[in-house]
C-alpha cells in the first residue's frame, strides 16, 4: 500500500511513523511539491484515510485527481 500511495502522490514524501514500542504507527505525508497540496504534513491512522486526505489536498491545490483502482 505504501508503494501505491507513493506512485499516486508524487508531490509528497509518504512513510509510516513508528510507535513508541517499535511497531508501525500512523501514515504520514509531507509535502515537497507546493503544487501538490496545501498542508505541509498530513497524518492519518490508516492508508485509506491518508489517501482520502491526499485527494482532498490535491483538490485544494487546484490539481486534477486521477482515479486509480484500489
């Protein structure tokens, strides 16, 4: 899922945070292309919620959203 998000949202650096116990944590996207979004960092609990937030970010930035099969 991480690779799919990275392929679709190339204007963000997407990664998984680590919890205090070393297990995977939240899904994080940091903006590195200002035309791809508005908020510098987007954090969500799961990949589906992060994708939805990044689609909204693209819309807020005035960028067309390309529909992909998930």
